[in-house]
C-alpha cells in the first residue's frame, strides 16, 4: 500500500489547525483588489477576514480567479517525486474551474510519473461541504484505507452532503451575475432572504424565500433538522462575517438535536466565495439525506 497526500483548494475553508491535524494540503485561488493580485490564503495572510468583509460593505470590488493548471502541477510534483500518490478533492466544477485544471495537471504528470497514482475528484461541493469530505478522507487514510478505497468513499458519499443557508443582502449576488438587478433591488427593499442549498450538480440554488433575518435563521434550523442523519462528522458552519447570527443558529441546533460545542466547526467563508455572496452569508454543511434536487432538470 502506497502513501498518499490529500490536496484540495481554497474553497475548502479549512482552518490551519484542521489542516495540520489531518495533514491536508491546499492550492490557493486568487483575487484582485485595486489592480493587485493576491493569493486567497486560508490563514488570511494578506488581509484579515474582518478587513475583507468591511471593504465589501464599503462597496469595494474584488474579482476572483481559479487555480490554473500549472499551479496544480507545481503543487503535485514535489510529492510525486517523493513517492507519494495524490488524492485531489476539488471544489464543485459548477462554481469553479479548479476541477478541470486538476484533470489537466494529471494528464501532464501521468506520463512523467507512470508509477504514481493521481486520483481527481470533483466533489460537487464547496466550503464546509468540501471540508467534510477532505477531513473524512484524512480519517480513512489514518485508518489504513488505500487511496482507491478513500476515493470511492468520497465519490459515493458526496451526494449526502447537505448545504443550508442564506444571505443578508442580494446586492452581491446581483454583482456576481446570479440574479437580476430588479430582483436584488426589490428583494433587499422587502427584506427577502433566499434559502440557498446545493443541488445534485453542485450549483447553489434558492429553494424558498422568507422575510427577515431571524426567520431565515429559524427556517434554516428547521431544514437542517429535517435533513440531518446522525453521524460522527458533525456540522461545519461557514459565515461571511456574521458570527453573532451563526452562534444563534448553532445554539438552536444544539438544542434541537442534543449536540455539544464539539459537534461544530465554525470558520469564515473564503475570499473567492465571499466576494460573490457578500457579508452576512451563512451556511450549514452536514452529512444527511441524499441530495436529489436537480436545478437543471427543474429549470423552466
């Protein structure tokens, strides 16, 4: 059995302590602010999360870019040279080109390292959902599972990763081209909050709408309770600088599901996703009922 490394990308939102505990590597995406290119560092090396989200609140614009093929080649090759195989678990290809870049990197490296294995998985998830899959993969590796066994678990169970959440304002979704300007204007005016899930393809879709922030939190809790299936992975909550709201949500889930603080992993949403959803977005990610909603099949 050969040793293997687990490599993901910025959209995993994995804290440094989690990455170090489970020995998970990541390749950063990038963002551009005021003409300067920055690495989307998960440790917020170039600006704090608070600074980033405050700049968005002030109306500053950030453009984002995925990881190109060469960046993955540069990340993979040192491990291949040391005799490691590679399990790459990427952000959903519905929202990012990372998964495609990984496949291109594999094609280039396979011929150079014929004795090594590179397995590429399009997770069809992002943020906390991607984090759950990476952490579980690391646990399986620690249990002695092979790269093939670990990859098979991730591929099979990605469809059970649930995402439930909402946004504070629709402004940033409008800027990202996700909704029409008129819908954003009247939605914000009327305090409409869309409840956002991830569908079978990894697209983020609005499944219903409620009025007011408190109701969006309460309804999110209800939906999590409806779809949760008890397991040992816990809940990964990601937020765009709205910790107070997230703590309210967490306490409600603790009460409804008889959980403890140890069942929750809370972290900021990365710059790549944050620039699109804006301050105030929150998401709860967990293993639950199989995700069956297909936004492409139901699109009018």
